[in-house]
C-alpha cells in the first residue's frame, strides 16, 4: 500500500529545504504520495501543493494579522485532511506559530497521528515555553544545529541532529576568479554583495538606509555593489528602491551563491542569508530590524545575545550586527568602512567564518532526515 505524507513548508527557505527532502524521499521510495503547503520548489519535487505561503512574506506578529483568516482557513483544511487523506506521517518545517497550532489541532483529534518537525522553531532563542507544546504534540524533532540537539535533550524531547541543509547546497563549483569573470568583475575591483532579504517588508526596512550608506561609500572608494534578488521578490519592487538612490547597484537574479563566493564583503539582512554568506566565508555586516511593535514584543521574549546565525553558532560576535535603530545610514557606513579600509579585518573575519562549516559538520541533512522519516513511516 502506498504511503502518504502531509508536508507543511511555509516560507521560501523552508520550501527550498522541503524540496530537497522530498527529492531524497522519492529517491528512496518512489511510490510516496506527498501533499500540503509549499512553493514552486516543492511542487517541482513532486508534491501536490494545496497552499503556497511562500509569497505572503510575513516578518512578525503585526504582519500576520491582515492575513489571519487565510491562515485559519488553511489550518482548518489541513487538519481536516488528516481524516480525508489519511496521511501516514505529517512533516512540519519552520513557521512555528502556524505549525505548532496545526500539530495541536491534529493530535487532539487524532492522537495516533505521527508528526515530525524538520528545522526547529527557534524556541532556544525566544518564547522558550513553546518547548512544552513540542514535547506534547511532536513525536520527533530533526534539528539542523548541534546546540539544538542539546537543548531538546535537556527538555526531554525526542531529537536527532541531521546536519544543516545548506552544507550540501552552498559550495563553490568554480574558482573565485572564474566567478568574478562571469560577473564582469575585475580582479582588482572591490565587490560588495548586498542581500537585504526575501520579503517586501525587509526591503522596506533595509534598502533606503543601506542605499544611502552605499552611495556615500562609493564616493570615497572604488566599490562595485551587486544585489542578489530573492526569487520571492519582483524585480520591479527592487528597481523602485534603486531608482530613488544615486548609488550604483547592479541587480542579479539566480546567481546568489556565485555572488557570495565572488564578493569581498557583504551587507546582509539577518536570517538564512547570513549563514549562506558565512559558508561562503564572506566577511559581512549583519542587519536586523523589524517593525516597532514586533521590536517591543521581542524585547520581552527574546533570550539570545546575537541575531546573526554566524555569531550564534560561533557563540561570539565575529560579524558586526546592527539592530533596530542602528540600521541607519551612519552606522551602516561606519561598519562597512571598517571592512573596506582594512583587508586584515576582512581576513580575520574569514578565518572565523571558516570554522562555522566545521562546527556544523558534513552530514547531508536531506539524506539523513529522509532515512529517519522512512524509518518512522515503516514502524
């Protein structure tokens, strides 16, 4: 009898990781039937998409409110599908508020339903009380950071460390010289990679201040700036912000990793992109900002010393972070100028970033997770 899986991958990065997982699952068991929430990547991997959350682009609690009805309807239909579709397993990725409420709704009506969480909510960083919900409604956590395994073991939650999915994805297939040549960058030119984020709200929060700082830097230094456009964003929106600035920023689509490996330094919005940049050993300044209401909520709930993943993994600040109101033209200019002016500072940061890959190990996350999931399916 064919096995069936309900998968929920809410955001763009989760869609990417879910697609790699589904490819491995289907490679190991071609007859698997998979449906649920995802974007284009998951669809191409062979899953039947009921809802696509990846283009909604919510950043915090405030941004969720206008879309609350959509999320409630989706949760209702997905929980009802446990009765109609009878999945053998539910796989949840990221998107904690939605996924944990879905897990609770499913388990209360179907306590026998197996639920696995791949890519943990950041309960170790904020709202740690959610670990009680996880212990009650999730059968197994498959985590991507070594410190998460320790956290869940202390909380008596079944957990396996499977490695980080970016380890297998962020690799340089060509030499740095080849990549720079393909991007039209001369060996003597200083290249800055600008990754402001994958959501509209992040562009609004980061681009005006960043472009103002970059404009000033380009007057002082011979600096090429290339911005990697996330696949979730429309080019017109980025061009609108760029048109309002005198800075010279070249827009790239579909070449994010090429840019990260080719660049000399980066200005990176907090999130997955900071880890991608770290794995490319790119010296960077990290931006972390949210709406004012989200900020005040977070002040009482967040319990971590850093926001950038490289700093969290290293357990010290190796990349300067600009948080909330420090995301302004003056501070961005000051921090980038330090990296531009001092090659030794860039080299020192690169040496520390090299250790990030070593800390994460070389496990192939998609393969490891797929094996454990198939074991659960066959139990």
